[in-house]
C-alpha cells in the first residue's frame, strides 16, 4: 500500500510540474513555432486551401477543445490513481475530477471542497434516514428533501444538489448504508474509500485546472477587462460613423441591442476579477493590493457600459419616435474620438507597463474635451431647434461622463465603494511580515 501511495504521489507531483511549465514555457514556444511555420507555409498554399484553413480556424473554439482535452486527461489520471491505490469505485474519482476541472486551481479547490462536503452530508443523511425509516418510497422522498435542506444550510450554493444525489447514489450502490448501520467494517471501509476517491478526483482536477484557461488569473482578468473596453470602443465607433453618414431605425436597433449585450461581457469581467480576488487571498505571489486597480477598472467600465447604452438609446429614440429631434452630424467626430479613447484604454489594460499607451490615452481625452467644446459651439451657432439642442446636450453629457470615467476623476466612481474592514490577512501579506520578524530575530542573536 505504501508503494502504491508513493507512485501516486510522485505521479501527481509530475502532473503539477507539467501544469506549471506548459503555460509559461512550452505554450509560448509552441505558439511561436506554429506562427513561424504558418508564415513560411502560407505563400505556397493554394487559395482554396488557405480559405479552408481560415474557415476551420474561425469555427473552432480553442477554449472548448482545451477544456475537453484537459477534462479527459483528468478523468483518466484520477481513474488510474484510484485503481493504483485499490480504492473502491475508481469511477467516483473520475467523475469527481471531471466536475472539479475549472478555469483556475483556486476555483477548482473551492468547488471541489463544496462537493466533498456535500458527499459527506449525503452519506450522513442516507444512513440516518434509511436507518430510521427503511427503504420505502417515503424514505426516498425524505432523503431527497433532507439532502436539499442540508445543502442549503451548509451554504453549498449550486453544489447543494450533490447532497441528495450522493444519498440516492448510496442507495443505488446496494446495501452499503444498511451494513454500515449494522457496523460492518468492510462496508464502512468501502464508504470511506469512496470519500477518498472523491477527494483524489478533486486534487487531480485542481492540479490540471491551470491548463484549461491557458492564462493565469491575472491575465484572464486583464483579458476580460480589455475585451470589454474594446467592445465599448467598437460600438462607439459604429455610432459615430452612423451619425456622420446617416443611419436608419434598423441600424439603431442593432446598436441598442449590442449595447445591452455588453452587460454579458461586463459579467464575465466581474467574474474574472472576483476569481482573482479570491485566488489572491491564498496566493504566495499575487498580493491582494494588485487586484485593487483591476477592481477600479471594472467599476469604471461598468459606468462606461451604462453611458454607451444611454447614447445608443438616444440615437434609437431619435429614429423610432415620431417627430423626434434628429441627432446632429456634428456629434459623429466626438463619438469617434471617444471610441479611440476606449481602444487606448483597452491597450493599457492589456499591458499596464506601456508608457506610450498612457500618454496616448491622456492625449485622446484632451482631444475628446476639445471636440466636445467645439461641437457644442457649432451646434448652438448653426441649429435653432430646441429639441436638437436638448438631445445634443444629453449625448454630450454622456460623453463627458465617459471622459471622467476613463480619467478616474468622476465623483460617481467613489459612490458605493466599501472600505476594506478588518479580516484575515492574505497569505501574500503574511509572508513578508513573517520573513521580517525572522530576520530581526536572527539579527538580535
């Protein structure tokens, strides 16, 4: 048994080493080699073959393929490890590993811990209810209801359903629970082995989870935030071109629908930042203070989504409402400049060390304010329609708020921000203090 445990431990350590090295060293080298090979081969390929390759590349989802490959590998490794340890029901380990593979190791451990707690609660519910009422339709109903209630009381969230599922799974497995009540050491050992198999699957899933996303939590958060800022920039560019060249109700409706779809991108970015914050509390390398600028960026982009939605709504109402004021074409350059500012903001999020992008963003914000002042002066001089002036003022107000949001000078950004209260310090904050105390103790000797 000790030999089997050593083999499994060494194998899992090798898997962990591979999971760390592949995203940092192997993947960048492989991507560079593929790009170089593709650049040399592309000029020699026929046009039809190039078109077919481009179509396949556009239709393929690398994230889905990577997730399927990693999940399959996790299930196979968990099954093999459980078999090596001679655990009862290695399929339990494979299922647990399949369900535990997440976008990050921290999320995998969190979800896996909830599932393990649900498994233990399910076994307890099955043993107690079956021992009290026996195997009847009423006992099945009671086990299911008690399992759901127990999951909610334990605050397992979506994993609450695993409690009744585990309880019913024990019933399907046979008379394990009945013999456990009678005190059979063999059946009790089987039950504990299934719990061990569940924990083993969680460990395997956590080890291989970094291979799913292909990015670290910090990189993923920056990617989602940059993608959201880019989406705002593209929509503003379309709005500016529509105002400049003219647009109809159908185009305005599509822009309004796209502005509302930005909420989904905002939710993805919020999830990535929240996962980074949770991971940072237990990380040895990512301090919590590193997450604060990204939280501020998320709040700024949240305001940006609301403002671009307001502009799109104003432009739609101008075409959908009878006798409504039309959007003057002079606003087009202002919207285009705002789009360029959000694009520069996206580039700055993706690479926070790019000093050139910081200067570009400041220049674009100054250009945005100049364009705003010039547009207001032109509209007031050339247009007498009160409705057009009111509509122009509404859109210009949203653009002013966009500039203040990107510059982080808008007072509204500070509203609703909770001051961090006392709590358990993060691991990355504790280690420097411990190291300093150790050095002082050595120096005093």
